[in-house]
């Protein structure tokens, strides 16, 4: 929704991993069409939730929003999954794993 960005942890949702032992971290940036950050990435934010409040998302009139997410199930941070969304349309345009 417009007030947050939500993601799914399919491993937890399908019962492969316990939710209580799973942590996430994310960082955000406004990027151009070549996926290069205009002003760099935000710092990492750690959470137990699969929701990023809209208040922490960077504001921009154009370009793309990049959100990089990692998960820790007790053995260190995973490789990143990065989602790119169009600011103008509000749609996901790419996903890197």
C-alpha cells in the first residue's frame, strides 16, 4: 500500500523456517534507469517484520526506488534480494536475487 512496502518470506510462510528466529535488514535508494543510486544507499535497518514503513522510504518525484533486503536465520546475513520499483507508476520493474 502507499503507506508501506511489504515483502514475503516464503520460507517462513511455507513452514520451512520459524518466524521467531528470523530477522531481516533492508536499505533503500532512489536510482536511475541504470540502477545507480542518485545519492547513495540508506543505512541498514534491522527488523523482525516483513514491512517497511512508508515514512522511511526515500521521497523522489521521478526515477526508481531500490529496496535491498537480506535475511538472517541464525547463521549470518543472506545474499541480497533487490527490488526496483517505478516511482511514477508504483509498479515493480525488476528483481535481482
